[in-house]
C-alpha cells in the first residue's frame, strides 16, 4: 500500500498557491444605494407596524351608557 505522501497529493497547506486577491471597497454610489435600500426596508417595516397597531387593539367591553334619546324623555 502506497503512502499518501508518495502519490504526489498533499492534503496540507504548503503555501505554494498565491494568496486570494483582497476585496475591493465598494464605490460611494454603491454604498449610498445600499444605505437607501436599507432605509426603505426599515421604514416600510416601521410604517407597517404603526398602521397595524390600531387594528390589533381590542375595544373596551364596558357596559354602554344609556342612549341619548332615553335621557330626553
């Protein structure tokens, strides 16, 4: 049985490959676009929450007062 080192395959990092290229910084326009998209999404979520809050409130179930017509008799 042949040893793995004899086959020419090396499973360890021998640093013979060049390093990966560094990431370029996004341009100002792309950064501004990302910020605007994030603001639109956040404002949409906040707006939906503000509009849905009154609809989720339950009305008070207290005994109703006498109608106004009954008071005039």
